[in-house]
C-alpha cells in the first residue's frame, strides 16, 4: 500500500488503511471481497444522502432519549450535514452489489462519519475511543433497519426528480399537440391505413399517456415512506432503547422532508421487499410506454424519402460512417435502450425479492442498484428526449396533406350516409384506379360535391366537429334521383 497508513482493527484482526481516507477496516474488507461491479455506492448520490439523513435522525433520537452524549450526537449531525451538502461522497467506496444484505454499505457510512467526526473533534482518524463507528454512529441501529430505510429514502429522492422531468416531457408533447392541432393526417392500425385524425391528436395522446404514468409513479411515494427504523436485527427491536422508534421516525421526517411512518409490524417490514417490486414494476410500465412512443416517433419520421416521413426529428449527429447525409433517430433509440434495461432490471428485482428467506432478504443491494439505476436512466432519458428531440419536431405538412387527399380510408366517414357495402365498393374502385373517393361518390350519384366536401372536411374527419344528428342510410336501389337529398 503506497503512502502513509494507519492500523484499523476489528474482530477478525488488523488491516493497514491509507492514512488519508475516512473509511476503515470494514470498508477495506468489503473492497477486497466485492470487486464485482467496479461501481462504488457513491455513483448514487441519493443513496449517500439518504444514509446521512438516517444517521442524522438516529443521532438526534439517541440524544433526545439519553442514549448518546449530546456532544457526540452534535458531531455526528454536523458530519451528516456535510455529506448532505456534497462532501465526502468519494469516501463511500464499497461496491453497489455486495453480500451481507447491505452491511458493508452501513459500515462504510459509520466509518466515514466517525472518522470525519474525530477530525472535527481534534483527534486522529481511527482513534475510536472518542467516537466509535458502531457504539456511537450506529447506536440503536442495525444494518437491517438502516439500509432498507436509506434505500427507500433514496428512491423517493429519485422519484421526485423523475417526476419533474416526466412532467416537463408530457408538457412538451402537449405543446406540440396544440401546435399541430389543425394538421390532418391518416391514422393507422396494425400498420395499415385507418381513419383520419390530426397530428395534434396524436401528440396530445402521447402527452396524456405520460400523465397517466406520472400519477402512478407519484403514488409509490407514500408506500416508500413506511420505514422499519427501530426494528434493528429482525424486527424485535433488540438493543433499541424505549421511545427510540418513535423519536427516530419523527426526526427522520424532519431532516429528510419525507412524511415517514413506522411500519405496524416491524418483523414483517424487515423481511418484506414487496414495495420494491411495486416501484420497479411502475418504472417498467412508464419505461415501456415511453419506449412505445419512441417507436412511433421513429416510424413517423422514417425515410425521409422511402418511409412515412410525416414528421421531421431534429438532426443531432451524422448517422453513418459510410452513407453521406444519413441522419438517424438517435434520441428515440437511446430511450428504447433505457427501456430494455429497465425491463431487465425489473426481472432482477423480482428474482431477488422472491429469493428472500425467513426474517431478512439478503439481496437488497442488487434490488437497490437495479431500481436506482433505472430511476437515473429514465430521468436522463426523459430529459434528453424532451430537449434534443420533442421540442424540435416539425411536421411534413405537404406529405401529410397529400396522404389525406389520396387516402381511401376517408371512405369510412361516408358509411353513415351511403352504407358499408357501397363504401367498400368505392374503396375497392379507388384502390384499383387513380380516382379519388370524393370523385367516385359524386360520379356514382351518392352525394353532391358540396355534401362530400362537408362530410370529408378535415374538421369532421378528425372528429374536431362531430356529427350532430344521425344520418339514415339510403338503400342503393332508392338512390336514383335522390342525390343531394341527404341531410345533417
């Protein structure tokens, strides 16, 4: 080990620890044991902040009930505030995936807080007789209540951030919906031409889809606000002093800004990971639906000459190292890939939740990693989709108008007037000739030019102006001499 060191001890022996770090022997062992992901827990700042808030609330509660000297509690709280402010995050170095149900993460936090506290008190790092990582920083606690509580808080922090980006993305789609409100296009079902609609209706639909998921995501926050602090090892509260459970919950709500409540059954709450499946599943739903929207954007912008080519996505970068001028829909593509990852992460969370045994689930680290990564990626995906794609979309007005004018699908609007059979006959004729539906209707004496113009107006085709009364279907045999007699 290069550079000055200090000696740290635990029940297994001694280790040389770099003198300039704030972590200690428990963290050092975790670094040796879990070189798995090469991703330290500080890649999730919300988790580090949540750990600090839990330790801060515990110190306040212990001081209140007389379980910890006020001077030590004050130092712990001071260090926790530094961490919340962004300091010392680089000292949270254990891998995000670890054995031990999160014990290494908890010990990493205990050691960093203790050693920074010792420094503030004027002592050397590792001089734990004055402020101990376990006896003081971890007083009245266990990994089994600290870790899941910190994970829940971190998820709330992340969901709040996602909700803001998600809302702004929905608003961006809504603005486009208003901007495109008067642009009629051909709708499609099963990739085949269907009835007309407006481009504005399409984008407004995208917005409303996101609003639905925004509501579902927000509903997970109260579920995550139920904590098991005071449960200690398995939920019996062993080593937790009287009145601590109520006090720590109250202080945690104060310092975190989350309306935390203590679970009614701490044994159940310590072993159950159902809330994490709910959150993960809700994230998957939001990601899958957003990915479907991105699929639509790629289809609508495909071409630009040989595809649908109905909208133009902003050109963000060259699309090929061999084909000059090619531009790809890279922003929707990256959001698709985020969704694929979140789908896989949800499968991981499901498997890990099922694998829990008896009074504890040992696999909460991979659950935490999977959901925190999904949150971060979906948040970033919403942001880049809004800024680099949706806000810059423009319509191909000429292409859209041409499609509507030549589309056989408009014949659907005529069925209330001339019947399904006649409409189908005209559709077949239009597909096998170059004649338009409007011309064929007039030529066959079904309606006058004025009536066709009104029935096939963009406003009526898209449902903006609905039919105000029923129109009787006129049998073909009775049509002779009655052209122009239809009414509205």
